[in-house]
C-alpha cells in the first residue's frame, strides 16, 4: 500500500519510512502540512500518518483540507497524549490515534496494516 | 504651758519619724507605737483604696501586719465619727467578728480618682474602750497627727503607683521578643531588655551600631531611634531595636529557591520533551536495523544494546515528566508502592551510586491509592536525605512490606541508611517546616515536612527510628488499596 508520513521531526519520519519500507510498502514523506497536502493530491496514498503538532499547518488543519478522501485512512500522532486520544481523533475525522513516543516502531506498522484490512 | 510644749515636741518627733517612713507597713508600726500610751486603744487598722472598687486593709494579727484586699462597699463619709453603725458593719463583714466602740478617721488624700473626683481614699479605724476626757484627748492626739499621716500615705501610694508603672514598663520592655537597648549619648548602655541580654550581651559595642548584625545563626536588622529630651537639639539617648529577620530572610531565600526549582522543573520538562523525539527516532531505527541484522552477529547484539539504552532513556524521561508535572495533581490512582520505588530510583542514580543498594520489594499486593508524582517526591526526599547522611559509603535499604492491621492491610515502605543518625534532641523537629541542619544549597528543611504532608494526605503516616552513629530508618505506612490485583 501507499503510505504518506507527515511529521516535522526527521528522525521520526526516517524510522517510519524505514519500517514501512521494510514491509514492502511504498512510502512518501513530508516535513510539513502543505507539502503533505501536495503529495496527497499527487499520489492519493491509502494511509496517512499525521503528526498533530507541526509548525505551519497542524495535523487537524491538514485533515480539514483533505478532499476526496475515499477509502484512505488517517492516523493522528502526538506526544501530548494528555490532550488527545482516540475519541478526540475520531471526532476530528481520523481513524486512529497513536501516542508518542513509540515503544515499538513495528507496532505502528502493524496498526496501520490492520486499519487497511478492516475495510 | 509645759504641757503644750511637750505636746509640740512630741508632734514634731512624730512628723520627723513619719518623713522617714518607706512603706505602709512602717507607717502602721509607727502609728502603733505612737498610741501605746492609750492603753485601751487597739492596734490601728488602715484601709485605703487605689481604685473605686478595690480596698486594701492593713491590720495587726498579733505582732504581724497583714494586708488584705477586699472588694467592698466603701463607707463614703468625710467626717470623723464615733461608733458609726455602718463602719462597724463594714468591718464586721470583713473580719467576721463584731466590733466594739469605733473611732473612724477619714484621711484626705490628694490622689484623685480616675474621673478626677477628690475621694475619701483612706480611713483609719481605732477600736477602743475610751470614755470621757480620755476619748477627747485621743481624738485630739490623732487630730494633731492627721495631716502628717495623710501626707505620708499620699506619698507612699504615689510611689507605689510609680513602682507599679515602672514594673509594668519593665515587664513590657522585657516581654518584647526583639532585643532593645537604650544608650546614652556616649554610647554606654543605660537599659537593655531581656532579649538583648540573652542574645546580644557579648557583641562588641561598635557592632551594635552596624546596619545588620549576625550572631549565633541569627540575623538582626538594626533600627536606631534618637530621643531628644532636653531643649538642646542633640539626642540625649538612643534606642536601638534589633529586628530578628532570620526567619524572614530564610523564607525569602526559600522562595527564591522554590522559584528556581519551579523554573528548573519547567526546563527539565521542556528538555525531556525535546529529547523524546530524537530518542524515539534512535530506538525506532535500532528496531528497524535489528530486523535487518542477522541474529548472532556483533551488529545484532550491539543494536540490541542501543535499543535497550534508548528504552531506558525513554522511561527516565517519562518519569521525569510525571515528576515535574503539575497537571496530574488531584488524581489519585491505584499503583503499587514497588512501582513508585522503581520509577524513582533511576532519578536518584547519581546520588546513590556509591552505596550498596539493598532492594527488598514485597511480592504481595502492595497497591495504594496515591498521586504517583507526589509519592515519588516522598521517596526521592527520604532517599536523598539517607544519601546525604551516609556521605561516601554505606548501605541503603529500600524495603516494602504488607502487614495486617485490624481488619485491613497496611503497606509499608521502609528506607534505611547507615549514616550518622539523628540526634535525639532534634528528632521532634525534623518534620518541621524549614528545620534543617544542612547549609544552604544542601538542605532546605522542606523535604520531610512536605513528605509528611503528602503521606498524611493519602491517609498514611511517617515515622522515624534512628540511632546515633548507626543509622536511621523512615517508615511510611499507607492503607492498602483493595480493588487491585497484586
Ligand atoms: N536519614 C537521615 N539521617 C540523619 N539525619 C536526617 C536524615 N533525614 C533527615 N535528617 C535530618 O532532618 C533534617 C530535616 O530534613 P529535611 O526536612 O528533609 O530537610 P533538609 O534535608 O533539606 O535539611 C535534616 O537537616 C537532617 O538533620
């Protein structure tokens, strides 16, 4: 599947890219919301991993501007787990919430894959 | 003629003797002597008032003069009188016996009552069995001496008032907590209050005029007040007030320290957040790379180490964030006391690495209902104290246990050290706010008082056992929380 990772933290992007690639997925990355939206339009990925706190557009703002979403899944990620949770993420229109820091990067891949399988 | 001269001479003797009288007691005994010649006159009885509703009675009991204070109705009549019923009743009431014939002699004193009325403020009573000429003679005899008696009594009572005022002043002066001293113009001490004598007696006189003064761990700020009494402009006396600002300064220092700590806590929180991302990157990448490495190779093993190290850092940061967080307040959660200990120990690593750590954690259900970051502070404070008490080496024991108490279970956390112990003389004070034996920078005197507060907030208690040169143990007891499964 096609995966888009939008996160301003290079090391987080890099590790996610590596982990998804490791499982044979096609991965795109963007270090801010605007670039993320461009890739979304150009590549129509199956799943987006979207950091909530980013300079420029925030995750929820990016989510708001996504049109023609189709079957694409969206995962919100945040280090400030206290303010966000799955319920909040669902209200914002996302399918899943993953708190940071990750303890197992492959668990993240697993969660993403499971989301795709459900539908 | 000769009789008159003798009378004058006797009188002037009496007046002279009276002028030397220094107390009402002396006045009584002089009077007693003076009337000795009148065989059937009893010893004198003197009543005087210093306020409107209190009366002092002086009378003889055998050869002793007794002073008795009576609240009572005061016979307000300014005339000399004989066998007055009211007077007899008054005395009978006071003494509880009937009185015989009575000569009542009011004394006109110059002292005034508080509302400025001239009042009959003293009375001389003579119980007697005189008749006829003898009675007239006695009345004249006393009449001659009346003015002198009045003047002396006036003086004595005035002195008495002054003495009382002086005493009151002295007591007030001594009662003031701050040292106060009065200097003359030559900087010689005229008067000093008790606090001054106790605290500043041995201070060099030139230091007594500095702006601040440090004596025996106490800090004083000095205020000087010149007193100008005479016409000339230069002060005749100087009052120095030494204000004890020890506590105020300590509080101020403490506040600054607290603010620093809060700022530090904030900073630590920010740093922890900043470290989180790269750390997660390191750990995640290590996880990715491990998948690519062949098990059994050095690279595989090394990556594993990197991953584990990163994990450890993550845990420490998580604890640090919780520890410094204030958002979590008022959120009691079920947590095992072991967990609290395990979360806190990594934060203390640099403080306790040189000691032998004996960790004896119970396997039983040791869940408690607490705010974890607060309990962590308690553990942190007590272990920090233990480390400070041991210096370079020693054994630090951290033990948890579960006991039955009545129908319920109690969870205990026991932290003991092999440090110098706590002197019995200060054992009652170590839980007091700001009590510390450490220098600034090392101790604030807040650790134990805060810990006690926290533990009591969770329905627990904290006690200490200590033996000099052997060590100390702090025992924290908390109620076991029922719901959780150990
Ligand atoms: N384990 C210990 N061994 C010896 N003395 C101790 C120990 N714990 C506390 N004390 C004494 O109790 C005092 C108060 O402790 P605390 O309230 O934590 O404040 P602080 O440690 O900042 O002085 C300390 O200054 C010390 O004299």
